[in-house]
C-alpha cells in the first residue's frame, strides 16, 4: 500500500490482550515497577 505524498500512514498492532485489559494502565504499572526497582537498587548501593 502506497502512502499519498504529505500523509503519514500507520498500522495498528494487535496486542492479543484479553477483554477488559487496559494497555495504558499496563504501561503505567510497568513504569511504577521500574521506578521501584531503581529506587531499591539505589538504596542498596548507598546503604
């Protein structure tokens, strides 16, 4: 499929999630876990 000049084409990705699973909330939880892991690692280094 050719994209017309001046237009941007996008394709949606199928995530295969179950109904009721919010991918935005999953990303937020992943960020929170990453931040908690970073803080735990930093506290082990300093303490």
